[in-house]
C-alpha cells in the first residue's frame, strides 16, 4: 500500500474532530476509495459541521427528511421537525447533490452507484426490498447467499455498535460474505487505515475475525475468543467478553447470560453456556453463527 497522499494537516484535523465511528468512511473519501459518503448528523449542529468539512476541502448536502431508527435497525423517513438527517459529503459538490437527489427520489440504483457500492450488492438489496412487507434482515440474507468462506474484511455486524473506533470496512449490505468486489474495496480501505492509524487497524482486523452469534432482528454478540471445535457437528467458543449493540431488551437479557459464561457450545439449534466447565444456561432462541476468516 502506498503511503497516504492526503495532506498531513487534513489528516490531523480529521483524526481530531471526526467521530471515531465514522472515521473509516472519511478515510475512504479522503483517500479516493469512495467519491461520496453518507453519514447521519444532528440538524442543529449541521452548520458547524459543514464549516469543519470546508476546512478539509469537502462539500456537503443534507437530506430534506430526517429519520428514526426502527426495531430492526433500519430507518423510516421523518419530514416533520426531524432531529437527525443524512449528510452527503464529497470533494465534488455536484456529486454530493447527486447523492441527495437520488435518495430523495428513492433511486436506490443511482444512489448505490454514487456511493460506490458494487452493482451486485445494490441489485441484491433492491431484489429483497421489492414488494417486501417487512424489511429484510440483510445480515441473514447475506449469510444465506454466501458460497464458501465468510471473509472477515466484509463483516458488517459492527456497523451500528457503540465502539471506541468503528470496526466496519463496508458501508453497504454485501450480496454475500464472499462478494469479491466488496472484498477488494474493503482491503484497499484497510490498507489506508493502516497507514493513518496502525494500532486501530490491527484492532479492527482482530475484531472482524471474531465469531459472531446473530439473532433477528439486529442483535449480535461478537465473542472475544475463537472457535475450538474439533468436529463438524458443533462449534465451541472459549471467550473472555463480547461486543454487542444493546439496543434491544432481549439483547440486554441475553447479554447478562453471556457475561456469566466463558464458553459457548453451538449445535445449530441450542446455545449452551458454560463457566469453568459448569453449564449455566441454555438459550433456545433461533440464531445464525457467522464464522469469519
């Protein structure tokens, strides 16, 4: 990976002032991995935010609607006195405007192209929301559509988690966890993050390779450990903590069980929790086990 060509003062400003959650997206933009990014921002703080962007040579437009998060992690549009809006940011003001207009008219194909999403992933998204009465669970859909190994570089389970530094290299729903185009983009971005912040990049890679137990909707537990199974009939994970987004009451309940344990045994139907060899709990909730490597 070539060293970053972004001016040092811009890099420093970005690291100091941009949210650690969205910093990887800004690195993607400043290093030309992406031409436009879309993030959320408080409408009240938007004017100050724009002035900061202008100092970095960036232009921004915000959506004419706000949004509210739903129980499944997706959003609904809010037009009456919204608190937060989507902000489209680019080095080229026209591209920022194009992104805003595409989303305003619900042009998913056009928005995906402007935001640099692989066409296969945009089509995958559009096929599944077409005529859907309930918003699809895209992590589950990506998992089902995967052929072969799940590549850790496009593990997107961390995207909404409350971490000190974001651990996601893709900002779209990959059509599968083996999508070659998504992997190429993620690998390129990781190279630049290593150049900017090597310690954070190493932490990201460690997190992205951790085993994930995923429940619908939008509940995940990333176990700080590894799979020690010796056979194909079950998975055994020894761990010493976990990452999660505890936005659901059920997540909080399950989290209390995971905190007491340090081993999980999975057989495809039941989650058995152990602490120091003693079984503490059975969880009979449908789940997906995502093995990223």
